[in-house]
C-alpha cells in the first residue's frame, strides 16, 4: 500500500510492487484505494487484477488479504 493522503487524512493506494521497492516508491500496477477514516465501505479493489497477481506469486499484505476476504464473502451472498 502506498500512502498518498495529506497530514491527518490518510489515503492509501493498493499497489502491486516488488518487495525490494520502498513503501511509497516504484510500483508495477495500482489495483485499488483504501480510505481508513471513511465509515462502511472504505476500500475499492479490482478483484480480478488482485487474483491475477496472486496467481503469479504476489503475496498480499494482511490488510489487502482482509479486503479480498470481505469481497469474497460479499460475492457469496449475492
């Protein structure tokens, strides 16, 4: 996740990056956004792109893994 928000208003971009890159450094692809101060649905994630990168060997962070679990759970309800 790459932080782009201003002071006291954090916003994160969910990105695919090489593990050797710094947190806010070079990334391969942006696949979503996370708004931690927003209530309710506070993230946007391209689930198909996330699954593609995981199939290629990417390892999601704990936070992104929880987002994927929430998306899978909401898809199962529909």
